[in-house]
């Protein structure tokens, strides 16, 4: 834990002031009053969809305001503990001030992220697909490693994960992994992972133990709310059913429960096989198809492809957003922000990704590398 002094707390107070400015706190408090008045109207629930949307918005605003109030309380408590500790020379109070300052710093990270998510889709759920790239069969192993890394990350953040499609690889790993993440700001946060991920290690399948470089691509799409319409002509779809090949138990693997949907005009192919019911797999596949068609329409309308998924690149050398080096040394480094850590196991095994995600969004908003957020290893 870093040493805490008045200068540190002043810097945290400055960050808190800036976050309040980003969030327009006074305006948010006015919005709460307005939304609560609308929710109290007798006919409020006559339009259930609009009512749910308003209540979700009200909850998000209240969460932001609660976060600010809690941060102010932590700052005041930290100042009081530090001042009293310095007066009485009680190390316990000084340590308490340090713990409060550390908690406040993490809370400010979350509040800053919330202030940077300006699109309504940022606050919603996400569909993540991990695909092997260059590197032969070992790229499929890398795909599975990333899949488990994201499962741990989602668990750390308290997000729910529904696995849609995880067909096994030819020899090792996964041929791809598609899963839906549900939770506050899931899409906004996970947008930081969109791109090519590069792994350097000693090949586990090479008898000569040579160094191997492999790649995998990560695609992140928003789960579209019901009020966003995407027209899909049933005549444009080819729907195939087949035996599920991934894990899921005997019932999944012995029935034609898996579904593959091909959108013929765009040649977009979506499959889902991890549910026991063919109807559930079809519904999940249609949800993913809607999101991909929505993204495609945005790309047609806008020259800025970065809106949702960033520039498209081959899943190969020179296009990676992050390097994971296991040999000859250990390092995970984000190419965009310069943030790095030597604690590779905490990233790959424990899903400790917040340092990279927060740094990416700070870099994205500021337009400059967010150096100085390296981990304490």
C-alpha cells in the first residue's frame, strides 16, 4: 500500500472534483427529481417498456450520485484519520487513512468510467466472441485461455455470463468462444478488449520446446435493447440444426439442439449450441445476429468504424492491442496505453484486467497514453 499524506489526498480530491464535473452532478440531481415525478404518475406503467427504460435510467443516475456521496465520505474519513494519526502518532490511524485512500482511488476509477460512457448501449450487456488467429492449432489453445480469462474477469466484477457457443478445437483448445455478459456497463467496459491479442510462450506441443507466437481476435458487440429495431427477412435466413459438439452433458450432445443461422445477403454466420433446447439456441443466435447486423448498418452510415468495434485487422503480427509474454520473461503489456504488469498469472488465471480496461478508456477519452498505471508487482 502506497504511503498516504495530505498531498495524496489533495490529488484524490481534485480527481473527485473533476469526476463531479464530468457527471454534471447538479443536473443529475434535477433529473432524479423529474424522473421520480414521472414514475409517480398514475398511468406510468401503462407503457411497460418505456417505464422499465425510465426506471433503469433512474437507477443508473442514483448509483452515480450514491458513488459520489460515498467518495466524499471516504475522503473526509481519510483526512480525519490522517490528521488524528499524525497528531497522536498512532500508526493504526495512518494505516486506516491509507486504506481509505486506496478504496477511494478505486471508486474514482469506476466513477470516471461511468462518466466516459456516453452512449446508452455502453451501460448494457455485451456479446463477446474470441476467435483463433495465426499460430496453427495452438491459436485454439490461446482462444480457450482468453475465454477462461474473461470468465474470471466477469466473475470478479459480478457480471453474469451465458455461454452461447464453444466448439472444441481439432486437437486442443476451442475453435471459437461466444458468450453474453450481463451487468452494469458490461459493453462499455469490455469494448477495451476489442482487437488482436498476442501470446508468446514455449510451445506446449513442440517436442523441441521452441518459442511460439500465437494470436486470437476478440470481438465485442452490444446486446441491443428491444426498442432498437433491426429488420430481418426470414427469407434471407438459412437455419441448420446439428448435434452439439461442445461441453454440456449427454442431453446436449445427443440431440439436434445446436443451431446455425446464415444471413444470406451478408454471409454472416452465427451458431449457438450450449443450451439444451433448440429454441433457446435459436433465440440466442438471433440475438447475436441482430447485434451484428446493427453494427454492419452503423458501419455503412458512418466513416468512423471505431464507433463500435474499432478498425478491422487480420488476427496476426503487427495488429495486436496487447502482448502476453510468458517466455523468455513474463510481461503483459497493452500496446495502446503502455500499461504493463509482470504478474502474468494474475491476468490470465485470475482475470485481473481492470488496470488495462480503465487505462484504455482514460487513453481513449484523453487521446494520449495513460502511462503511470502499471501494477505493483
